[in-house]
């Protein structure tokens, strides 16, 4: 793999015919990019050149690498790791000028796109929303004359389907977890408003395509062609998941509820302990896949529980076909939805069980929307004992 620094990037775009620039943070994004590259290489019937920009997670830094991109047939991939902004930047002397400079270049890129008729399609992939900073590359007139941008929105998981109100609520939830200064909070709102204006201009002047797995109607329905592309690239993955499972099992997908102060840690552990014990009583040893934000030893002290923890960082969608569970149990994870869509494995949500133990009402609307939208694919239960009917082949 070849990594490009920022100085080399413009020269690379000028001197080569690039087909795709893609932005990714998580392994799920990497899978969506693989699926798009699979489709476009089949369409063009030639080797596709792609540049992948790996972005750090807001809280956890870089959580993926080149190894997460595994579709290699007819694809020439190069990578650039975007630097994490420094939190200790002086607000007036550094951060504000940097943002102003960035937005000037973005608007200049938009102007060049609208005044030049680019020759070659350049697909700009990003999860859920247009990644407006890609417009900076079109500040270069050679690039804006050579390429015609097409924004492509790849699936972000359940966040791709929530209402605008609940999406903003989810973003606010992330902000509440960070210790932002007043200046940071105010500037964030200002810059977000500028981003929104740029997004409106993009939608009016540049082609934008959606590659979400599902359509939002009264309930979610599948985009079958896109789902098929994801399935095909999943089949091509041959990672050693370091699992040696014999006999039938159940996959449990946990979430960081205590870390987000939704329920106390002991309440969360007691719920998990009760779930595993009930599954054990039915003669099954479950497999637990913790959320990346949970501590690795979080579930080590569960008493009288026979279970195994998956310690790899592969997406659940890659684990399920190798594990072949009789069902997948979780709360509001996108993996519940995908287990049914991709593999026709029963998906069971303990959302109502968890909420019955929580006094936190911040996410009532988004939880209700999750139930309404996913009810076609996910089975919601009121108590742990209700999962018994799903613990059979």
C-alpha cells in the first residue's frame, strides 16, 4: 500500500486518472467502499483507481487501517491518513483562521466546479452525508477541469435512516460527552451552519447518489442490488477470526450503555448476566461481541456464566457467516438489522428490557423510531424469557 501526504495528493490527482475518492472512519464504511468498488469495476470492466482518506474517530482516534479494505480485484488503492486536529490550538490565532481558510477553498472549489465542465467522473464517497471538505481539491483549476464530481453517500448504519430531529439528537449526545469550551461550542454551531449551506449548494449543483442498504418508508425496505454487492464482498473476505466454535451458539452484541450514563454499570452487568444464564439453561454457550467503546475486561467478573468473548475488531457482518449463530441478540445495533437482511438470521432486541431498568429519557424518541422502522426485521421482547422460542434451529 502506498500512502500519500497532502503535498503529493494534488500532483497525484493531476497526473493520474482517479475514479474514486472515499472517506472512511469505521470498518462498516470500509465494507461499503469495497462494495462500491466491486460494482464500479464490474461496470467499467477495467482496473479502478481509488484514493481512500482515513479519518480519525471523534473520540477514539484511528480505528481502521488499510487492512480493513479487502476488495482487491481490479482495484488500485492508495491511502491518506487525515491528521487529528489539535485540541490545544489557540482559538483566535490558529483555529478560526484555519477554518476560514478551509471554507474559502471549499467555496472556491464549488465555483470552479460550476464554471468548468469536467471530463472524467470522480466519485466522492462518504458515509451518510456529503463530505464537503472534498471540495477543497477542486480549488485546483487543473483538477476541476479534469474531473466531474459525483457525490456518493454510503450506508452509515441505522444513522442513515433516522429522522432529522433524532439525528441531531444523536449528534448532541456525542457533544454532551465531550468537555467543550463555550467558544468551541459556539464556533461548532457556526461552522456547522456553513457546512449546511454548502450541502444545499451541492445538492442543487452537483450530482448526489445514495447507496444506502435500505429505503425509508413506513418501515425499512431493502435495496436488493446494493445488499447483494455487500454480500459479494463479504464472501471474498478470508480473515482468520480466531474462533473455534463447535455446536450451536447465539451471538450477543453489547453496547456502551453505562459508558453513556444511560444505566448504571451494575445494572448493565446484571442484565447481561441474566441473559447469559438463561441461554446457558437452554444448553447453549453464547458468544459476546463487545462494542469498541467498552473496556476489554468489562464482562470478566460475570458469575456462573458460560460464554466466550470475541476479541477481534472485525465487523459483525463478517463474523456471522463463520459463526453461523441460531440468532443474534442486541439492543439498537445496526448489526441486528444486517443479520436478518444479509443472512436471514433471527434478530432479537432487548431494548425494552434495558429501558425498563433506565431512568434516562433522553433518547425516548429515537428508541421509538428504531422500533417502528426496524419492526419488519427485528423481534422486540419485553423480558429475557421471551427469547426462548428463538433458541432453536
